[in-house]
C-alpha cells in the first residue's frame, strides 16, 4: 500500500518538478513562446569576433514589450545611438536619444498620409520586428531545430535581484555550439551562448535576459511615451540608422566573403551592384533566394550580386553548401552594414548604379519578374 501511495504521489507532481529530457524542455519552450499573449523583456547582447587573431566586440541592449491591441515597445541601444518605438494601438511615438528628438504619428494608415508618415510608421514596425526576431522568434526556431540536445547540470541565473533555477541545454546547429539556460518554472530562455570556430573568423555570441514579464505581469504604462525635458518634437523621425533611400548615395563598406576576401563598395564603382540583406532563419528570405539566384545567373558579370548576413561564418557556409547557391556572401559580423543602411527588417534588397547611387530598394520578398525588371532598368541606364 505504501509503495502505491508513493507512486501515485509521483504521478501527481507538476511537470516542472519531474526530470525532463532535453527535448522535452525544448518542446515546452516552443509551447511557451508560441502562446504568449503579452511579454516584456530586457536583454544584453555581446558579440565577439576574432579576425586574424584580433578581438572585436560589439555590445547591444534590447527592450521589447508586446500586448494585445497592437501595443508594443521596442528599444535598441547600439552605442552611440539609442532608438525607441512605442505604440498604444492608436498612436506611434518614435525617439532618438542621440538627437534628443521625438515624433508621433497615427498607428492607422490614412488615404491622405504623407510619404514621411508612411515611412515613420514602417520604420517603427521594422524596429519592433527586428527585436522580436532577435528575442523571441530566434529562440522559438532554435528550440525546434537544434541538433543532439543534452541537459547539463542545472544552473542558477541572476535575474534582477532574484535567482532563477535553470535547465542548461547544450546542442549544435549549423556548425555552432549552443547553450541555452531555460527557466525551470516559465520555460523561457534566460541566457543564450553560441560559439563557432571556423579557421578564419571564430565568433562568440552571448545574450542575457535582465528582465522578463509574461502575460498579466506586463503593465499598460509601457505603451505610452513621455519625452524627457529638453527633448524636441519634430515632424517625423525614423528610428536609429535612417534607411538609405532611392536617389541617395549608397553607404560605403569593407567586409569579407566566406573565403576571407575583402570587398569594398568603392572597388565596385563602375558596376551595377545588388545587395541582399538576409538570414538563414528568415523564411521570406529563403523563399526569395531561388529567384535572386536565377536572376544573378542571367545577368552574369554585368551585375555584381552579394548576399549580406550577420550570422556566423559556419552558419552561412553550411547554408550555401546545402543549397548550392553561387551568389557571393558577405559577412556583416558586427552589424555595421545593417546600421549604415538602416536595416531593421529583412529581406531588404538594394539595386545600386555604376556611380554608387541607390536606384531601387525592396523591403520584403518580391516576385522574380519585378526584381528582374528593376535590375534591368538600372543596367540599361
């Protein structure tokens, strides 16, 4: 009888109190991130690359809040800039800390909207979507796709003034070693570490969550903006890293290919150039890729095509090997090209003329015929 009672009591234990396999933990992460009604997170990210044995580190801070009714907050701090986008569902506020400026625009599109109002609204959503991809969708994708996950010894994670007991999940993905610290109670990722060790540019990424509030814990005060004293209201204000527009000179860059070859925009002057900002985890990017690859082969040497990714060398190289795509890839490891071109959402494709002026810009996946026609028009100029 005693043994039966013990067995029954064990069956009654909540799932978080029983031992789980690594895959079961990841399945619960998927369930948590797929069913969020509201969320508020603050995170720090550090990315270190080692080109030619030298260390280069980039620091970023993120804050993201989502709630029902189209309400959101997105704050990105990449020194020396800090951008903020807030929506209460009816009004969108945009602010640039470095300029002490802010603006507001209706969240709803109107028939008589100006181009500036449309661009500001799009820039706000792009900043929000970029952080949402970084802080939510990426972990959801990782939980579904990591290879050979195993559980290491439980660890404590300092979350504010408290300590959260965490599962430590170690796994591999696309040539990288991954470690996730998953809160045992809420099944959210509190720390993410990735290491890739290609021979030319090893990379280490660490993201730590500093605050996490879910569902009923998320307060309404997050979704309203009050400027600091001395800040100036302006007509419209896209967030940090204003997108380069059609007719403007393309931002210069010097980055490396997968083979370590240095490529600078200045060296491409005199050629039509197509830059495609993408990522392996971006579904629209992957949908569009076959069309871009086909168009690239049609134009041959008349147009210089480059894909730009801020992922690790190992991740991009594995994708290229698996798909067989021939378009040269550029590694934007410290996200400098993204900042210079004002990229907050992908895919984004630029068509640049022989004088290094942007002639067409596409945000989001496009049809093959539309891309071909736009590139042809610039080639024929």
